[in-house]
C-alpha cells in the first residue's frame, strides 16, 4: 500500500508528546472503506490465520484491549492498521518500502504458493494485513513491540517490505524489514521528527549497539553475517548506511517518493537548508534527504496534519495552482491524494495521568479535504459515527461523508477550498476545546469506572459535533459543485 509516515520525538513536539502518524492509502483504482473500532480480549483468537498468505500463528494468552482501524468490508483480512492498547502502547503498520535485487536475492520474500498440479500449499509470511493484529495486543512498551515483531519476522518471514512505528509515552521506535526474514530498528531521537515516504529510510545504523546493548538500535541476530556474506555494505568509510545497503534509488523514486520527503522537511525546516533553485541543498529528486531532522520550531498536531495533506502548496508542483509553469503542476506524487483512506495521529501526553493521556486523532478520505478529530484512545467502545462504516455509500458515517466532501471539493476546488479550510479549523478547534475540558474533569475524578464514562461522553460529544459539521460542509461543497453545472441557473441569468 502507498502511505506516508511522520514521527515526532517528545522534545520536538509542542507539548512533550510523542506522536506517530501515518496516511493509509488504497492501491490504484479503488477505495478501501475503513472504520475505527475497539477490539476486546474476547475477540482475539488463540490461533491466527492470515487470509492472504495462509500462515498460521499461535498467539499468546491474555491479550489486551486495543483500538484498530480495520477494513469495513470483509474479504482480504482484517488490516487493523493503527491503534493503541490498554497498556498505552501504540503502533502503525505498515509503510510499504522499497528494496533492491541484491537483498531480495540474498533473502527472498516468503510468498504464498497455492496447491496446484499435485503440489502442496506453501504458506507465505506475515504482511500488512496481519502485523497490528498479532503484535499490538501483547506488548507493554515500544521496545517490546520491536522485539515481538522481530521474532515473528525471523520465524515466519514476510512477503513484502514494510516499515512499522511503535510508540509509548517516552519512546518511538521505527522498524524496517530487510528481505524475507531480516530487519533493523532505530529509536527515534527525542529532539527530531522523521519523514517516511514509500522507501527504506534509515540512513544511519550502529551495528555494534544493535548486537550488544541495544540502546538505540536493534536488528535480527545474524545481521552482521548477512551483510558480510552478501557484500551489502556499500560504504567506503566503514559506516553502514542502510538506505544504500538495503534500499532503492530508482528513477521512479524521484517522482513517487523523494518529493514527499522533500516537501515535509522543506515545511518544517524552511531556513535550515536551501530547498529551491539552482543552489538548493536538496531537491525533490535528492536521494540523500535526511531520515530525521531537528525542527526549527516545535511540531504541533496541526503541522502533522498539514504535511500529511500536502499537494505541494506554495511550489510549482501544486496540481491546483493557478500560477507558474503548467507543465510542472502535478509532476510529483502528492501526499494528500484521492486514495487516502485514513489518517491516524497518535499523541501521548506525558503531563497527564496514563488513563487519559493518549489521544488518537482520526481523519478519513483525502487529506487535502478532510478533518482531523481527537478521541480518547483508552476506551471500551467507539462512537457509532466512526465504527459503522459499510461498503454502501452513506452520510450516516464519517468515512463516506468525508469521501463525498473530498470528491466534491476537488471538483470545485477554487470555490470550495474556503469551506474546507473553515471546516478544518472549526473541527480541530472544537476538538481541542472538548479534550481540554474533559482533561480537567478527568483530573478531578479518581474512580476508574467514572473516568471511563467521562471519556466515552467526551468522544460522543466530539462525534456529534463532527457529524453536524460534516453534513453542513457537504451541503456547501455540493452547492459549489452544482453551481458549476452547465445548466446552472441563478437570478443574475434572468
């Protein structure tokens, strides 16, 4: 799947939170309706079987409750995608990433082989369909998440290259798969943000630490031997660069991947480097864009939403621009595209009690036209407006309402963009307001059951506000689109 990820360390964020965020995008030619749910321990099976790869995995006892963003329509598996468990550990999976023939030849992907012509079926490895479901209910720290997934990859393998983020209130870890059974992981430094388009991203790795103390790096147990046996280290100075060793530098990356990283870093560090012109330090086609940077100012939730909604605003590459060289418009793959299915921004706030310190911000459909809305994550149920998505188009759920707003606003961009901006500002402002008000109420309440009721009430209040505002915005953009019809009629025509 095509996705975009940004990770924000606690000293780089505006309030000391760790934040992990990822767009989940459909493949070309279709949408994948999504919903937000809570999965209870009773719903977790003892044995898991992947729909796509048919791999079977024994799961541990005593799973925890967790939120998830699964597919709303049954067919190709659960695809839990992103969530927070009751131990207040989060993950988002996955960012599809790239590799190269040397790696894939040394450790081939574990691909499902069906039974045919008398041959037995051979199960494949694990993939995006499976990862959140078989990891998140069983981990109590971001570090434990890396360790559990690493063990599963070594045992069962994978049929695709992926990047996965793990988060707790203190740390963020990023794991990248290497071939069929290998992996590396790096702790995100507290004072930086990380940007990830669909490429293998880690550009610095301490193999000594990963194979000993594991303070900031981890990897599969035989990584040193694997690199040496297949001559994967391309450095001349002996400093391992995983992006060179395990990743890709294809021409297609310069249209599809590197421009997205360029825009995010250009926005968050506008003065640190030169991003435009003949003297630019980095361009949309640069292969050496940093995996992480210290931002010029502390990063907010609104910043995260903005960069993950990018269509190259303020550059010659904006497909909606009415200025500049027309041949450059839409030259690069945008982040905020029509195939965005959801955005999840998980924010863990260190200055609040654990029972209510985690907020999961959610958006559905195209990020250029949707809104990001906060909900308390440690809850036992989700408002129906977010959980009742089906395959049928309806204004009764947030997913399809967002999808319709996006389609109409895109088609009437110049007239509708103002409605969208007001919609986004209003909903995010009210979301902050409600969370701030209920944070104060939760701080005064010591009874855990009453705290749970308060969180449920807050989430429902936000959902009710959201539904009302979404329908109002839908009405506005529908009018703007209808007004552009060739047989539109107004009083001025009389």
